DNA sequence: CACCATGTTCCTTG
DNA sequence: CCAAGGAACATGGT
C-alpha cells in the first residue's frame, strides 16, 4: 500500500466513512503495533473517542479525535510496508494479521498488517522530524537545493530521507528521477539549480499522477461477501496501476520507453533503484 | 534454500 | 556531534 499517493487515496476513502463515528471498543492484537504506547494507554486513550476527521501528513494517517479534556486528541497511523485499513461489518471475521481493531458505533475499523512494521499510536513525536509536503507550496526546487547543499549521498537514497521532503518512497524516488533525467547515483550536492527545479517538479507530477490513477480504481467491496455497504477496502488492485503507470520501477531488463536503453537495477543504501543509464546521466 | 519486497529505526562506522 | 551504511523488524511470494 504505502507511499504518499496510496495513503492519500486511503484517507479520501476513510474520511467520509469515519467522520463523526465514535470508537466504542479497542482491541490490540499485536502490542508492538501501538508502540511506543502501551496497550493499556492506547486503549484508554482511544476508547470512547469520536473521530472528527481523517487527514494525511507524509505517509501518516492522522485521526483527529474528540476526547475527554487533557487526553491526546491526535491518533496517528502508519502502514509500514504491508499495512491496510478498512471498515468492515461487526460480524465479519478479522484477517489473519489483524494488528488493531476499533469497533465503531457502526462497523469495525480494521488495521491489518502482515509484517507488523506499521503503527497505530497516540505518540506523535515522529511528525516533528518531517520535511515539507511535496505537494504543498512549501516545497519547490529552491527548497530542494537548500536541503541537498551539504549532502554527500547519491540523490536517490537522499530522496527517501523524510526530513528532506516527506512522503516519497522507493517506487516514486526512482520514477521521479527518470522523469527528471537525472542519474540516481548523482551526488546530491552536485545537482544544479536547474536540475533541482526539474526534480522538484517531477516529484510533484509523479505523485499527482499516482493519486489521480488511484482515484479511478474502484473500491473493493468484496470483503467477506455480507455486502451491507460498509466495506471500504484499501485498494487490492494497486498492481494494476503499477504495471500501467511506472516507467522504470521493477522493470529491470526492459527497454526504456524514452531512449531504448536497457533499464538497470542497482542497490543503494540497501534498497533497489531502477533507472535508465542512457537517458539518466550524471 | 535463496533472494526479494511500497518503511522506519537503531547501531556501527568513519 | 554528524552523516552514511547496514542490519533488524516479520511474513510471504517467487
């Protein structure tokens, strides 16, 4: 599920469904999924709260809560690598890897997370280290250049630094660089002003396009087949948008659609990078 | 069995 | 102290 566009799509689905609902009951199936909260503190803080709004910041879901005074009023969700969130019927069985489930006045908000790298927590400290939202006017080529000025890392792994800009992940980092025709191995501080402008622009275009593509994917109401209209599944069908819309990610050995070069896979900072050595130069 | 996976954080190294 | 690299986290797919 999880880069900025996928989280954005999920938030757009969840907000109208959850807005105004009250959390009647809290079950933490995996204690580590609410870290650094304890199960006790999390349950006490969330039970009885009313969800006022669901928003996004970077790859985080923000649930604004109305709670008793002095209680934390912001619940934070992060999908990690494999997290999903959806509302299902109270009668439906929980998935094998349910991490947290919140029973509402109607339906259950399920946080499912196969690898348990994700979070649902009242601790919001991770938000303070985040850089600008790439789709806001707080982000542009100049801001990017400033952030890269003293950086000796190659540009691609640097794009994953959430303190530089917040929300780009491994897929869209490779994609943005391809669109900007910049080598992922280029030293960050060596990007020219023009390149920074172009890269900032391409980051925005790639993210916007992905959100647009995700918006056209129909919701998956399949759930468990009880079909009472409650089901909002986080898209199961992102593979569709992958194959259709990605230019280099996971396309090692395929020809570049722009120059007929051969797309390569390399490893940087322990993660895969995909690029076209022909049209992405130093 | 080996290697790969949309992310973050911690530990080590330089 | 800082930046960068690597591993850990946990499970499943190929």
